C-alpha cells in the first residue's frame, strides 16, 4: 500500500470523527497563526523599541498588546486604491499568492507530541491517535520549499502588476534575491535529509528525540547557512533590499493600500514564524525536550517548541535592530559566491561521511581528505572569482579608453 | 569577532533607562520664554495695555493680526493712552509664533504664553478675539478656553519677552529679556539676555 501520509489518523477508516478532527486541526492551526502573527508584530515592535531605548506601542491594551489589532482594524477601513495602470486581476491576486503559501507551509510543522522513549509523537483525540500537525506528507519539507517558491510569485506579480516603476524594481530585486537564496536554503536542508534519512517532518523530529539534534549531527555550518539564507528568503533586515524605503519607497507593495497591504504584512510575518518553526524542526529537535512533570506530559513538547521558536523570533528582531542593510551586489556575492558553495561543499562532506560509515571506512581518514578536497575546491573557486573580477576591471578600463578616443 | 560586538551593543540597550516621556499624559517643563499662544496684558490697575496702534499688525509676516483702534471713552477709559484696541483678532491658522508682534509693541501689551497645545475643530475657533486674548481682570492670568490644554505653571510669567533686534537703533537692548509690568505681578527686572555680544561682554568683564 502506498503511504499517503504517516499520520495514523488517516490510516484507519475515514469516518465523520476523523474529518471533524482534521477540520479542528486546520481551524486551530489557522487561529494559532493569526493570533501569533498579531503577537509577533507587537513583540517585534516592543523589542526593537527596547533596543532603541524607546517605549514602543503602549496605549492599546495592556503594554500595547492590542496595537496590531488596532492597526488591522484601521487598515481594514481604509480606502482600497487600485492604480490606473495596474493589471487589475493580477494586482488583486498577488496578495493571496503570497498569503496562501505562508499559511500552507505551517501545516507540516509538528508543534507538539512526545517523541522520546520510542514515542511516535502522536496524541489521542476522541479515541483517535494523531500527530500534532495539520498534514504529514511523505515529501514533507519539500512542500515547504515548493510553497516558498510560489510565494516569490506573489511578490513578483505584485510589483509587476502595479504599473509603477518602484514596485517593479522592488519585485525584480525580490525575485532575484529569493531565488538565489533558495538554492542555499535547499542545500543546507539537504544536509539534514542526509543525516536523518527522511523528508517527513515528523520523521526528522523523531530522529532527534535523544538530544542528537541535527544542529550537531550536521556540524553547525548548515544551520548557520540556513539561518542566513532564511533571513534573506524572508526579506528581513539586513537583507530587506526588497522594501528598501530609502531607495524604493516601499518596494513591491508601494501601490498597495488597505487590507491588501495588510495581507502582504500578514504573509511576511507568517513566513517569519514558519521559517522559525521549520528551523526548529530541522535543526533544534522540534518539540523535543525534557518532560519535567509526568502528569501534564503533553504540555512540555508544546512549551519547548514555543520557546525555541521564540528564540528564533527574537534573533530576527535582534538582527533587524543591529545590522545595516547590505548593498545589492554584496547580497548577491554572499549568496552565490559564499553560501551556495559552502553549503554544497558541506553537503558533499556529510555525504562522504555517511558513505564512509556504510562502507566501514575510517572516519579519521574521510574527514581530513574531505576537508582537503573542499579547501582545494574553495581555492579554485576563489581564484576563478578573482580572475573574473580582474577581467571585469580590464574590460571597464578598455571601454573607458575607447570612449575617450571617440571624443 | 568584532562583528558580533554590535549585537552586544543592541542587546544591552534593552536594560537601559527609557528617555521617552508619555507625552499627552506627562509634559516636560517648557522653556520659560517659549513662543505659545498670545495674551493681551493689563496694567496693575486693570487697564489694558493695548493702545490700538496696529504696529503688531503691520509687522506680522504671516498677516494674521487684525487690529482696529478707537478713541478711549472719556468717562471710562479702557487704556491709559488716547486710544485702545477696539478690535483685536489673531488668526491662529496663520500665526507662525515668530514673536515679531511682541517686539513691535510699544507698550508691551502683546506677549506670548507657554501654551501651544490648542486644537480647535473649526475655523471660527481659530480666530482669537480680544476678549479671548485678554488676561483675566482679577488674576492677570490668561483665559483658558475649552479646547486648550493648560497645565500647571503654563499660565504664569506670560509677560516676558526678548528683543531679537535693537529697537530705535539702540544696541543696549539687544538680547535683553524685558518684562512689562503687568497685573498681579508688577514690574520685574530685566534679565541678562542670550545674545552673543552680551555673553562675550560678560566673559570680558570676568
């Protein structure tokens, strides 16, 4: 039998209660995301304010916690402008193209469940055993990659359909940036697939149950690359060239107003939460952690997951408060000339180690030889980059000379 | 690793003291001679200082003051002079609070209070009339209109003013803060001014 999903809920007969549980999970995930987006925006504004020695939102509700709600209501009642030269259908479609993938990718994240002591991470609801995630497809994390690629269309079409130059420039930047960093993101993820041997998110989490987090198992480097590429993928500072206010007004969403603008914002912060959750799932053991009080054992995995995601969210805010924005060529240099080769090299090293283990080769031999080969390749790459730079300079000199002679 | 130092800098800020004042609830003390809403002063006997000469109206760069003088009634004079300000209106939609009217006034009748938070909701309220601008006959304090946000102390010391230029070509007045004698406070001594020449002279004296 082909496995459609590893979730034990769907392996039994699908009756009314199973559908009800599925619906319940979908609604809970939706509500959870919406509320957490609200809180994350407030959290970000508060923390950034703290780092600027400001107070931040403080009037709406206790500690200003309802500020996002107030902003949302305000945006909802604003006039919805449609630029005269906009492509009407695409302009209206674009916000949903970036919102829906943001929602969908959260579906594969396990937010709880006990995976320790051989547990399969399932919990019992109404006599059915199920995973604490909306869906657990065998392709798992690939779904996330696919959806984040679709999200690029949202950004790109938004800028293109606005019929205005700044959004267009912003969206060109955005699509180039997101596509190039997705390569590094995917390659650093591939290292995780190698070490855990599965694509399914619950499988990856189950593989990290005994404190053998992929962070250590893959050797930290893929994690660092994932975080950097993830920040770039999210268009968060210092990689927020897409909406560089000083250069592009608002970037791809310049022409958007009212609730459509709010949808972009919602998608952005939802992606931030999802990216943190995926990073936690892949590298930091997901909901795995010590269960301290046995009586309420189901609470602990959810708590650990929540805390780990919070740490990531804080880091994203911290990055924003600390780092200045990169120049566009620096961004592309970092992506193509450093992150992609580094993640590719590390992927090969881990692969060599895995094969070495299978064939019974000595680890002490595989690692130095692997590192040697990698550094040789790095040298070659470095040389190639330098050569290209030099020849570019020469070409520039030549064109200058020829321009001079024309005059 | 100095790259990571920046992160420590921003992280430390979280625990620093906030400098923000929650503005509408708490207001910081304003400078003593802040240019706020105007007041029309009275002498200590309750007489109006304004003599209806229209100099303030003439000097106003924003053209926001409208004055019409009239002869004082002989049996019940309103000002000590020959004439008094019969109509006196300032349009606060135009006023730029430059204080030139205050400098131009020969009797020190018009001065500025420290209150600038007045948010009227229609254009008629924006035009302050003579009755609204005049200080109270009993206390010598400015009238407080419903849309104005007065705080403690802002209605005190409203009659101080500063000469930015020297009147009548007399350079000794330059930068001097003068006080016109007014109802409830009497005449205060002039303060040493803030101009460059004044402070230089002081330094030379010392």
